[in-house]
C-alpha cells in the first residue's frame, strides 16, 4: 500500500427510526490509535471522486448498505495520524448525515470487525475514534 502524507475521508452519520446511530469497529493495526475504536462508516476519497460519492461507496463496501445522503455536516475535521512505521498522515474528514435505503448493516470489509446501533448516551461510554462525538453532537 502506497503511503500518503494527506488524504480526505468521507464518513456517513446514519440514524435509524429509533434514534440510534450506526457505528462500526475499526480493524486497522497499522494505526494503533485507531485500531479497535468505534467510528462512522466511511473511508478514503479516491482520486477524482466526489466526497459524497465516496461516503456512499464506502458504506456499500464496509457495511453492505445503500445509503441516501441527506446533508453535509457543517464542520470538516483535521487530524494527524501516526502509522505503526512512524510515518504521519494528515486526514481531513468530511461527514454526511445519511439514511439506509437498502441492506442490513454488517461487517463486509476486513477493516471492519463489528457493526452496531447505539443510543447517543451509549456512545459516550464507548472507545470511539477522535472526533466522532463532535459530529454526533451536530445532529
């Protein structure tokens, strides 16, 4: 895998009719600070790809669901991650509020070890990726 110094990630904040929020547990030993943490479905925006399209594609790849993007959240996050080899990567995270159109969320990618619905109050007790709660507070 080619190492990148900067990338854009697009994630989906998905809430169901019961008010629960969908999170996935990350399986990524190459970034110790992220491995095993709960996060929003999503991932890297590919070259010449719209971030909105990337969020839709990543949801299909990671949790097996087709999603409808409702709106972009009003903040872009900026984080520096250190990989296990010591290299740093600057990640800009764009978040979209979305809803599931078809599919039953489940791990569909080796980078996802679990997928579950949580109440906002339950998320406060989880070991989440940095910045996830900030996006959730915007709902």
